[in-house]
């Protein structure tokens, strides 16, 4: 089956009347569940993201190889402080990652951000979100809403579509970590932890409802609302035994310090936290530079080295030194200055696109200033990747308009071991990030012809 054929068939069904009915239903469903960022719906397009079974299996198998390489780099970092220095941890992070969380995986639930040219099988992994991966519940909710659209009723006459649910994977990863931590005989009491004012709060509600439907006690709480007393972490009269951490560790420390009740409770072993402090190692954008650095090649198998070369764009810590670049030795800083049209600069530990500078979208003076910043703060430089596009239907002034959207493919990862589920993000701008207001999410479906 041709993916293009399935997409064209779906688009052909979108008469203005059917599209309008589908648009209003999708918007109403999102409003009902609070799936808006400011005044914008989480999903603003009328077609889900489609993949063939073969494309999804390719994505899983190739990412799985890279995950094995990430794990080897992590294991080396935990045992070797010198090796760990490549990741650019701050002093307080160094102190926290020495703490064993009580379970093996540094990121039982995580997400990799890739660009996947599905027609040609090309895959480029640009970031590993190992700290607070968002959107599994959003993806599940959007899939349910997409199934109910009037246009989907017609499409399902000709094609089978299969969603890629992920909430159950998050729950299993949480419970598994909790049981390893040492409380296998009693059910956890989960606190979803983040600031009340974050735009993704509606996803916490979706998760809390799901956890409760599975018989698990759960609350949503703010780090400013918890206390650590008498050896227990509590929010009001709720005794927390398992934290589903959605607050970024860097923000928790920045606002609350190392003496924050959550930090003390975790370090004392009074509460299990997922993801733990050690997630910071792989969450650093420099983790990609560690994999790509030829000095570390002996860590990885031949298959893993081949996957790194094929799927990770050239990535390097910004430092005043000579490095390898596609078989050549280059003086890094002059090279970055000269080749901005083909490079991206990223802070080592930010999110939502903060601080990311695309060389081809800035003038020489601004690029030079960013390089100066990158020499004083931890940054990486990464080679530009080709961003795939697909046409997506959007309602404009009551009519269907097909607009080419840049497409970001974000496989969801569990236990740092395998892919199960996938978030898709769309944008008309090169920096794809929904929370930054530059794009739309779309449910991801496997599609096959009946």
C-alpha cells in the first residue's frame, strides 16, 4: 500500500461540508478536555499522521539500536567521572547523579525527537528528552477524538487505522520502577508533580483520570505544596510514595534549592521518583555528542556505530578545540563561524526550543554573539538536517486548505529500551514546538488498506 495513496484518499473525502463538521467536532472535543495552549488548540489540522506498518517497524528497530548505544554511554558515565564530564553536568547535577534511585533505568519513560522522511526511510535523531517527556496522554486523547470525526467514518470504509496508545506504557514503567525501589507488596500513591501554571496541566488531568481508572490513588500537586515531615512526603493529608515527575529537575532546584522537600525525601529513600535525578545524564543535549564522538567509538558495537553514523547528525560540544568532522580534523570555533548556514546552536539543557539558534535564520553578527554565549555556557553545535514536509488540511475562512507542514516524529520510549507509541508535531516554522506556540500536534496512526 502506498502511504501517499491513503493520504490522498483521506483528503479527497474532505468536502467543505464534511471538513467543517469534523473541524467543529475536533475543536469542541479539545475545548471540553482543556487541550488548548493559550487560545490555540493542541491539534489544528484535520488529518492524523499516518504511517505504514513497515515504516513504524523501521522506526522502532533503528531507534532501538540507538537506545542501546545511549545505555552504554550512560553506564560508562555512572561509573567513570572523567567520562561523565563529556555530558557537561553542573556541580549540583554532579552531586545528585551520584544518588542511586533504587531502580536500574535512568529514564523509565522518555521520548526521542526525530525527523523521519518516511517515503525514503531516512531518520535523523536530534534530541533525547530523558527528563520530563510530555504528550503520551495527549496523543491518546487526540487518537480517540480523531476516531470519532465524521471524515474518519468515511475513511474507515476503505482503510484500517490503528492507534499507538501510550498511557499504559507510562503506568507500567512507573509501577515497575516503584516495585524495584522496594514496595512491591503495596500499591503506590502517585503524585503528578509540576507547577500549577504550566500549559500542559490538562495532560496531568488526563493521566490522573487514567491512573484512577486502573485503581491507583493519584493527585496532581505543585512542588510548592508538598512537605517532608516525619519521614513522609505529603501534600495536605495525602502521603506520596511515588512521584510521576513532570517538573524539570533544573526548575525544581532553581526555585526550591537542594533543600527542597522533594529532593530531601528522594535522597532519604522516603519516596520513589520517576524519572530520577540520573535522567539528567542522557537528557543533556551533549549526550548526542558523546555518541557521535569518535573517541568513544570503542563503547559501541559495529551495528550501533552504523546506526549512530546513519541517524545522528554531526553533534559536538562547543569548545575551543580541534574535532573530527566527517573524516576531517577541523578547528571548531572558526568552522562554526564560517558555516552558520548549515549549523544549529543549542543550550545543553533547555526545553521548548529555548535558546535554539538556527544559523540560516540569523545574521552573521547574531551568530557570532551566540557563539560567544556558547563558549561561556554549555552548548552544542549540530549539523542542519533536512526537515520532511507533508500536506495537511486546515480550515481557513470556512474552507479546506491544504498546507505543507514540517513534520517532527517523536517516538515514545520505555525503560530506555524500546519504542511503543509516537507523537507527531507539525509546523510551518523550522522550530517545531507546540508549547512554544509554533505548531500543532497530530495523533499518529498505522494505516493499511482493507
